[in-house]
C-alpha cells in the first residue's frame, strides 16, 4: 500500500486567503469608486439647490428694493412738478414777501428763512427783480413742501442754470460757500434733453457729504418750463437709510453691493470700513477675493450672474442680480461648506458602511472556498438576519439552478420589494419634514411681515389675519374670523366694492388702492392685492389678500394736489384746475343738452386798496371775497382765482341770459357789502364779463377771449356792472387791433400833426398860452379821434415814442411864436406811461436843449390818478422836473383822488378845473360851488387856475366873478392847426377892440 499524504490545509488556506483578499480589494475599490460617483452627483445637486435659493433671495431683494426706489423717485418727481408750477409757470400764485439778503463779499447773495427751515444762495454782483422774486417765492414754497419731503429725504434743494440754490435743511449754506461740484450738477449731459429726452429723474452715484459727514445718494429731476431747461430739483437719501430697506438675508448668508465701475458700496458682513473717497477712488473698500467675481459680472453684463470665490481660506458661492435704477449689482453669498455639511457626514457613514461590506465579502468568499454548501447557507442565514435588523444595503444573494440558488433568488426578489417600500417610506418622511419646515418658515414670514395679510377659504370667508392687520385696523382677531373678505374695505369705498367683487368672481384676482375699515376714523389707505391659491389640479382652495400701508403717500399726494390745483391764499381753484373744468364743460356742451355760463371779473380799485392799505390788507380782502363767493354760489359751480384780483366762475346748467343776470346781481350785492380790514372799512365792486356756452362759442380759447372782452366792456361802462359778450365786442377788438397795427406805421410815416387850443385871459382878451393836442390823419380812414388811438398807444407803450415827438414839435412851435414876439407858453399832457418812464427826465432835458426852448415856457400837465399810486416816488419825479425849470399843472382836478395833504406836497404851479364842473354852470348850483371852492383853494395855495371846457358867456362871467381869468374852450376857439392861429389872434383882438 502506498500511503497517501492528505492534502496540506496550509496551502489551500494560503491560496483561498490570497484569493479572498484579492476579491475583497477589488470589491472595496469598486465600492469606493461607486460611492465617490454617487457623492459627487449628490454634491452637484446640493450646490445647484443652494444657487437656486441664493437666486430667490437676491431676486426678492432686488424687487422689494426697486419698489422702494420707485416710491422715492415718484415723490421727487411730484415735488419737481410743484416747484415748476409755483416758481416758473404760475409766479403769481405765491406773493412776494420781504426777505433779508446777505451780501458779504459783493459777489454773492444769501438768505435764510425766518423759521430756519431753508436757505438760498446766488452768485451775482447785483440782483434783478426776478432774482428777488425767486428768493422770496422759493422761501414761501419751501416752507410748505419741505416738511413733508424731509420725512422721506435727507434734504430737498433747487439749483437753476444761473446757480441759484434753495436748500432745506440750510446747513450747507450757513457758514461755508456752496460746493460747486454739488450744485453745478445741471452741467452734466445726463440732465439735459440730449441724453435724457424723457426728462425723468436720475439717481446719482454715492458721494460723501462733508457738511453732515455722511454718505448720501441723490435723486436729480430736470426742471423745464415748456422746452427750456431751467435747472433741477434734488433730494438726498442717506446711504445707511437706503441700505436699511434691503431685505436682510438669514444668518448663514451675506450680501455685497457694487456699482458699474466695480466700486464696492457695502459689504456689511465682512466688517470693512470706508473712507471719504471710498466710492470715488475704489481703493478704500477692497476685497481681493471678490475682485475677480465683480470683474466677471461686469464683463458679461447680464442681469444675473453666479460664481464661486474663496475668502479667508473658505469656499463661497454667490448669486448676483442687477439693480437697474442705480446701476448697482446686489450679490448674495454663503459658505460652500455650509451647503455640504450634511454630505460630509454622509461620506463618513457611507465609506464606513462600504468598508464593513468589503470585510464581510472577504469572509464570505473565504467560507465559500471551504464550505461551498454550508457557507452559502450560512451566508443566506446571515443575510436574512442582517436584513431583519434593517441592513438594507446588503448585496444580492447569488442565484443558480440548485435549490440554494433558487432560495437566494426568492430572497433577492423579496429584499428588493422591501427595499423599495422602505425607500419610498423614507422619501415620504423626508419630503414631509421638508414641507413642514417650509410651511413653518412661511408661517413665521407671514406672522412677522410688515404687510397686512388675510387668508380666506374658497368662498371668501376669512380664516386667518396676521398681527400687522390687527395693528393697522385696531380690531381684535374675532372681528375678522368668518367675516366676508370685502368687509375689510371701508364703507367710504362702497362704490368700489361691487367692482372688486365682479373682478374676483370673473378673473379671481384684483389689485389697486383702497381704504381699510378701522376702529379709528382716520383713513387707512393701502395698496391691496387679492390672489387665488390653487391646488395641484388647478382648483382654487383659498384666497390671500395683502395690504401695504400707503397712507403717508396719499397724504403727500393730497398736499401736492392742493399746491398744484388750488390757490394757496384763498383755497379756490387755480388757473390750472379751472382750465381742466372748462375743458370738461366744453366736452359736455358739445354732446348737446348741456349749457353753462362763464363769468370773468376782477375787483374794481383793488390796486388802490392794495397800495394804500398794504398787501396784507389786500390778501385779507381777497380771502373775504373768496369766502363770500363760496357761500353764495352752488357747490357744483367752479370758482377760481386766476391770479391777482382776477376771478372766474363756471355756472353749470345755465342756458338763459336771465338766469346769468340773476347770478351777476347776486355777486354784485354780495361784494358790495362793507368789508372790515383792520381799522378800515372798504366797499369793493366787480366788473363782470359774461359769455354763454355753447351759444357764443364751442372752442375753449375763443370762449375765454369772449369773457375777457365782455369784462373790459363792463369796465369801460363805468365799472360795478356786468356785460354780456356780443359780436360787436369782437368787431371793437378787431378795430383796436387794426388801430394798433396802423399806429406803428403812422409813427414811421409821420402821419401825425399837432393842433393848439389857445388859453385866453378873459380880462385882457390876450392869448397867454396854448395846449398842444395831437391829431392823426389816416391816409384811408381820414381823421381818427384821439379817444380811439391814445388809449391803445398807452397800452402798447407807443405813447412814449409819440410823446417825445409831441414834446419836440410843440417846443419848436413855441420858439417860432417867441421869435415873432408872441406868447410862447406851451402846455403838454403827459400820460401815465410817460410819467413812469425812466428816461422821461433825460428826454425833456434833451428836447429843451435841442430846441433852445426856455424851460419856464413849458408846462407839463399830469392827472391826479397818475400821482396817487406811489406818492413818494411821484413827489421825487416832480421835483426832478422842477429842477429842469419847467412848470407843472394838475389836469382834470377834482375828478380823481383829491387829497389836500398830498396836494400841498406836490411842487405844482397850476390847477386846471375839469370841464365836468364847468359845463353845467349856471344850471347846476353844486358844480358852481365846487368850482368856486377849487378856485379859492388854489388862490390860497398861490396856484394859478385854468378853467377847461368853457363854452358860454355865462360860464365866463361866473369864472370872472370868482377871480379865474385864464379860460380854455370852444367859447373862444377849438383846437386849431398852426396856420390858423394868426387868424384867430386877429379876430380876438378885433373883438377886444369892439
């Protein structure tokens, strides 16, 4: 027998161990590789989700911040509209008030409001009247609009192209010269129409205010009158205040803001400091880790950009959104590791699990090599035990055609089914946890929101209100629950409720401005939005309403509208609002079955009251007139103050003249009642022009012209009356226009001549002087009466040029008489326009010098009304005339505002008794007494007396008895041309000899 040696277990064990170790290593490497791929995919998914979250946060920040910027821009533009209307379009709405101007270095003027609210500055050596008015009126306007504006802005200022500055608060102008770089901003092309054709507001770059030591940003609105650029209005917002309106990211996130030039404006989470030139130089705030990200974002110029960067050795991800209003970019970032922290823990667990798996496989293989059957059974038993303990990641059992393989296959099928069930259950649990967290986050966001939120069921019954809604309305939560959604709207907006209900039931959506019902009677204006909440199938399950408080905005708009459409003194509608109402009435009239009357009037003698009692008294008079009109006229009628003492009334539903006449009588009776102004009592009247629409005209401008013509006709009829428009008024206006045009040609063509009315000494029957009277002989119309062309020449200013010609021609005639040995005294009438002309004294002196006329032979005649406006200025002007040596006469004495206290101060030589007192002598004893009193008074004052309009011998006899011997009138001679003067002299001497 051959003894056989049993096989060596050591060799078999060595081979199986090596094989098992090799297989274990391959399994371990494959598992690690598969795990790495899986973890890498999971990492990309987590980073993508974090980018999406950052995009949502940055988008929300941009949207909310843009709404805030739009609100600020709207307020700045409304303020600009008010400044344009008040200071440059309707300058009469605000009265000039005296202000104190400081001119320290003779090159600039400053003023500070008495209440310290604002200050103004203008670099100039002298001030024009327009400049003074701008100083005064801008101060009054700033007193009104600055307080509400300073609640929204750091300051508010106006800068014109002439470098006039008005600013509130006034600190920048109190001690230092204005910063030229700040207040010359209108030189920038961006404010001009070439680069800003829409004339919209412009946000400036961030800059450092050296007066307040704060970083600010400006809203600049160009200011235009028609198409002329006048400057701009500006408001500043503190950068700190502006940035505080950005939604704050959560504690794991940070944000950075930079501009188009790459200058970092704010990075609060990075704890960096800025210097005074930080924004302009771009060096004070420098974050090297962000420089590449900022350069890349500016290079691609996309509305959105996302990237990664490393800061302090840690990786970060960032999403950047563009803020178009300011040309800024807002980036929200967070640490990359914070997003992957959960993944790192998973990696540790995952690799540990795979390590255990590899060791288990090695042992299993080792057992298979030695015990093929028992090992497979043990493996299956262990797998079942492990699976029962929740080890779901165990590998599938090997299958074969034998019983164990079939058993393994059945186990594999069972384990797969169980894994799917467990995996689905885990996924549902995870989704539920995520949904609960999201719902909890949304619930807290709604509860702590600054916007009032109401949630209803599908039938619009309220189920939830957040604390902000309770705070705004003052109601308890029980007041709202189960109540209809539209019950939150104030009863004052009842007319709007039906429209909202229709929109919600037809479109399931509504958005607009309305008022909420509250426990406080003070109105709560909100921007209300109602939207549906839909389930996955599209069915509406509830509605959400959000209300943003805009009460302050509405109040500001109301104040702006009052300034824009109502007179600040009387509270009546202004010219702008009146024209709007007139257009509406004209549109209604064009549709038929509607008529109205337009009253156009001003107060008679208002200027006299204003000049004598002062502007404050004039203002009180206008207020009283406005109150009386509002009390006497209907609420549906439009009463407007157009400027100064001009008023207009739109009377709706007036289609007959009789009704309009009744209203005119009511206005006259209302105004004729005495008005108490301090210690004085005055009575005013009105000259009213009336036109009927649509009968007189169907055009707006034509109707206004008709009312104006009718008013001036009422004034011409003697004032304190009314006049209806007629076609004859148009003819008269056309005639005036014709005369005005022909008058200019007549001056150039020298169509004028002078007639002379002798002044006769009725005792000696000698001519002692002449009054020069102008005549116009038109080449086609013949002689045109002075009563037609003199008022037009006065109104157009042509009387000044005409007066110089009359003065020189009369002096030349006087010199011809003097050379003949005749009396050369010459009286010439001065018009009110001539008397106010600044060159009058020089013109008189030049004419006297050119004609060699002795000054004492020239007598200038002035009316009382010319002297009673500014009495002190008139006295100064009269003394300057007397210094030339000429004589002065008061013409038409007794018909104006005669005042002995003023008369004794006027350096006059002669009084001329008006023809209205002379013509009824001796029939009217009153005229006789008045004439005798005037003659006696003049003699007591050592004044010469001349009587005008003498036409009968009885009048001459009366004047002789009262020691008035110099007479002028048709009794002796009408005005004569020069060539007939000698004939009259001969006839006068013959009658004296007889």
